[in-house]
């Protein structure tokens, strides 16, 4: 037993030293039961997939938040605008998740990081349960379950949907669990002209330090190599920058197609249509495609087939009356990847589905709480119009907003990888 533990620790030390990095895909999640982690049980294993993003040192582009334009530099932006940002330029190659982190992967993390079901870090909220929120609750919690099994996917249909109740600190803890974990396997390949890496990683219960030292509220990357929450520039480059020079100044208007800046939503992708009982995309033959709420059309929506539609339409954890509830909560998250339309680098769902965290710290907006740490978000959302998918849709939120974690079921993340991981590959 001591030899097995020692080998595991040595393996983890080597993994951390090499900056082993991982990214998420809609994949099977398997539990392991061999000795290794504290308590004599290993963490769960997740299979994750990244895409490689090259063209190091690419030019940035200027955006004015939430406007339908891009510029070569902020000096080219109209003089009567404010808040111009240079975005999308990244000095080094990196990897980013092909997909958003899924509910199945998050449940595997919960059962590793909170084996005893005590939730000391606020990783779970009751509004995430299907009983409290039939339409949006993807995860069940059972206090009576055995250690390592307190959390389960509410219905099978949720397993490959994006996890949508994230704040930045949750995302950072997931990344730390990957960073401190054990690499089981690594495979590289090419698909449709894009470079992919598939990893199997045994998650670690160690979540407070790794890539991010969460003892610091303004935690930034502590290592030069390993798992990360992508920065705003990394996220934008993967979504919009076309190394072949397409689009405007080599940037697309949408993560799904070049579009035309200045035409509103005229060249936006088509919206997904979802199976009403499973959330699977039924119109994938229509391209380009994204899960968002197009003007004058219903938002993509589904209700688990095990639940009566009237229950999904009325029951909510806030006591909202049915009319107000239908107005505020329309769009649903769809199965990851099924829209099929890729970004210039091969990612999926960067346009539409869940809004996603980045690790970029930013000043608060005018009137915002300056005592809190604010970070950038990006990505469009299934209950919002096409403009949320523009490069200029550089949103921001406090990194630990408990109100959003309780009431907003469309906020997720994907993982990034920095550094040269080649020497560590098995």
C-alpha cells in the first residue's frame, strides 16, 4: 500500500512539474476505485479534448464593447465612443477545450472534490436540483449517499449539456483539480484540418492551489504550463481569429462564420431547434448554426422527458408566477457540439449555448463594487440575441456572484492549456 501511494504521489509530482494540461469534451466519465488519493480512493477520471491554437503573435483587433464593428486599432474607432479594447492577440501557442465543461464532468469533479458531501467551498446550490428547478436543474444531491457518490446527474439527458451554474471560483477549482491530477493517457490527431488532443485525467481532490492560489481573491496563473481558465484574448482568438485571413482584419463576426460587420444580425448563424424532451439539436443540417435566441423566433428550449411540460413551465425556486417565469427564463442549453459549426480553429459552441468565464481581471463598470474582483466573460447565450456572439460582447461580472450562481443557469466555462506538454506525454 505504501509503495502504491508513493508511486501515485511521484506521478502527480511529475505531472505538476511538467504542467500537465487537459480540456473537456462530451465524454464518458468513469470512477476509479484503486488506492491513491486521501481516504484510499482515487478521484474520478474524465476524458477531455482540446484543440491546438497556433499562429503565435497574431495581431489583436480593436472593439468597442457591444458595438457592431471592429477596428485595426483604438485610434481608428469613432472619437465619440469609449471603452475601446484591443483583444485577440496571443503571443504563444496554446490549447482550448473543443467543448464547454459538461454536467457529467462537473458531477465527476463534485464527487472527487467533495467526497463527503459537506461542500465547504460552495460548489453546489439547491437551485441546481431537478426538484427545485425542473427545467434547469441538472444535478441531484443526496446527503445519505456513500462518500464519493453524493452527486448525480439529474437525468441522463443532462450529462452532455454544458454545466451552467459556474462562477469563476468554481471554474478555477475545477482547473486546479485537473492540474493536480494524474494523467492517464494522451492522444493527438487531426480531424477536418484541425489539431486535437484527447486526455484522460484522474481528478485530484486538491482544489485550492494549483494553477490558481485561491487564498488570493485576485488569483492569477501561478504556473507557466498546465490547465487554465482561458484568458479573454485566448478565448477570442480561438473563436474569431482566422489564420487564413478571412473575415475583417482576419477576425470573424461570429464564432461560426465570418459574417459582415455593420449588418446587425443579417449574417448571423441560424438558431438551433431542440428536441423538446432531450435537448438534442434536430436541425444540424442547417449551417452555420448556434444555440441563441434569434429575433422573432422562439428560444431553443427543452424539458426533460421525465418531467411534465407544465411543471417545467411553472415550477421554479424563486416563486415567480408563470407569466413572469416564462418571460425571464426562455432558452435552454443544448447538447454540446451538436450544432456542428466550428470556429476557425475547430472549437464548438463558442457562439451560443452558455456564456463562458475567462480568467482576465478587469476594472468594475461605472458604479460597480470596486471591492470585488471582476472578470471578463464571453460567448453568447441560448436566451440572448445574436449581438452576444460578436467579438465586442466583452461582458464582465464579479467572480463570486452568489446571485448569479443561484438564479442564472446559462453561465459555464471551458478549460485551456498553456505551455509545452510534449515531454510529459506517455
